[in-house]
C-alpha cells in the first residue's frame, strides 16, 4: 500500500496535497506519513508475532522525535548508536530497558550513561570495548547486560560503503574468535553476557545472506551452550531492504519463516533492528525547481534542495525516484524530456540524477524525492551555510511541522569570536 499517490493530478501524502504543504512551510521539506510508518512497523510485527520477536527501531535511519514517538506508541523498542540517540529514544517515550546500544565507538561516558539509565543491552564490538564496559560497570557497582556482536563474514551484496558483515568491515568480532571472547566476558564480575548480535546491512533484497549469517549464529549459540555459556538472546540486526528502483523485495512472511527455520528452535529471545524499511518509504523530500538550464548536450533542472539536504546520491550513487508534484500529461509532446537533476551546492557532486525522464519541468515546479524518509534528514549538513530542510508529519488530512528549519541566527548562536580579535561590525538591515 502506498501513502503517496496522485489524486486529481496532484501528488498527495495521505490526504494532503504536497503543494499545500510546500506553500505552508516552504522547501526543501521532508514530509513523513504517520500512517506509512505505522503500516511498515506492523508489517514486521504481524509477520513475526508468532515468534515473539522484539522490534527495536534503528534511530540512525530517522531520529525525528515525532517519528520515534509514532513507533514507540506501536510498542517499538530502539536501536541506538550514540548517547544522543539514546536520549532521543527516551525523550520520545521508549523505556531504556527496551533499548539496545550498538556502534563501534562507544566512549566511557556513553557506557556510563547507558548503565545509569538501565539500558536493556549493550552490543560489544571489540575486545577493548568489552574491557571498558567491565571497568565502567565495576565503578558504578552495576551489571552490564551485553551481547557480543559477531562478524559472520557474509557478503550481503550491498554497496561497499554500507556493507557491515564482511571480515574487512570495522564492525563486530570475527565469529571464529567469539567463543574465547564470550569466555572472557563471563569471567568479569560486572558483565552479563546474555546474547549474541549480528548485523550485515539494511539494504538487503535477498534472503540468502540472512540465511547464511543466521545459520552461522545458530551454530555459534550451540557451541557456546556446550561450553557452558547459556545465552538467552539473539539480536538479528536490520531488516529487509526497500525498492528504491523497483527491486523485488522478499515477502515478510518468507523472512519470518527464515528466522524460524534458522534460529527459532534455540529457545532464545529474538530481536530485529529495522530502520530503513520502516522510515524510508514513509518519507519524501520536497524541492522547488529554481531554473531549467539548457546546455549544449544536457538539460539541467536546478533545485533548491542540495546534497546538504540529501547526500545519498552523492555519497552512495544512490537512486531516488523523482516525481513532479503535478502529474505529467501522458499525451504531452514533451513528456519524454530528460534532465540532469542537480542542486545549488558549489560541487559537481551535487547531482541527484542524470538523464532522468521527468516530462516537462519549468521554474517553480515542485518535485518529490521518494523513499527519502531514511538516511535523509539525519545525514544533512549546513554546507554552503545552508539552513537545512524543515520536517513535517502528515496524519490523514492534517499536517504539522515536527522539526523547524533553523534561522540564520540559530545556525550561529553557538559560535563566538576569540577575545583577541576585533568584534565584527554589525550589519544593519540584513
């Protein structure tokens, strides 16, 4: 089911025309569908209900409080990779006991905060981190519930910059070394090794890599139990990918059957950490066409959104479907016009698409980048001193700003001139 569709020739988010949102809040603007977030979450929850799998939403996909709060109300836990994300998850209503702290670079301050608030699980990514957790826990007089994240050396077939499960990646501990690391963890007085974790990526469009990784994890759990380490939980990492470019995504029931087949018989509490597949299809980035530039060999559509707003195409060569807000006339003689879709940033890499067929575009026309709800706003920057996009949540026929576009004054409020410099002349009537 899609929550973004043309009605009366205008692209809508649920029951709201996107041109109405653009007129009210300006562009660039991220627009999220609350009902799409709920539907995407329930797609997992319904398929995995029989297995009692805990769903911990991965905040790195989209950390807007309104998005997290929507999922918290559905019963989601959280997967976080920083103290900031931990605080955001709690601020949105998720109990610390339902939060998993992942990430390869947790500082001792991060670990201290996690233990003080009563974190549900810390995923250990290295032996030095294990020692740091044990040290902090001992000083606090607390026990740290941990899972060892293993690297199964499974190639998920995703882009090199988002793969996480190969030996050459920075994530996790080599699965062959895991038994000795678990033995070390069990020897610490203030560490509870409760589980094993694995994560091989979030843009998987085949079940085969999951099968290989989960199979290796199941084998490890049996080995550890034979060694006297009674693990009680398995963290299976991110969920399915999404169809950015018409990819065939396996059915959720088939994913659930795979989980049951590989690890379902081990008697462990199971967790998954989807982010992209929940937030991605639930959001679009709205942009306004500033100019149509006719080159000798190319036609450029120059937008007011840039790579500072949506960096995925520049960073990953990622594809986003781009749709005009006004539905193109299928009978128009210029319906097959193609454009290089670019932003205003002073970089050649500020290119969203090349030779994209969009039909006729003109200055002032609105376009929407589809599947932009994940790894869009969270990866934005203020490059070229641009303030960034506003974020909006739609629910039925209503919409509201859930993260304001910062003013210029807000972008510089934390900056100061050093005391030995002459104060800058104040500009008047800027």
